C-alpha cells in the first residue's frame, strides 16, 4: 500500500515539511488514477 499516491504524497509532504499539501496532491492523483484505471 506504500505505492498508493495518497501515501506517497503524505510521505513526500513530510519530507518537505508540508504534509497537508502532500496529502492534497496525493488525493487528487488517487482520484485521477481511480477514474483512469478502474479495478
């Protein structure tokens, strides 16, 4: 589950000191991937 955009976004945000921004970008990418590649 670490490869999910939401998780990676939060981790990247923590690295740069802005976890909320990372989570926001990760959530947007997660939604985009869910629409583009349905399971």
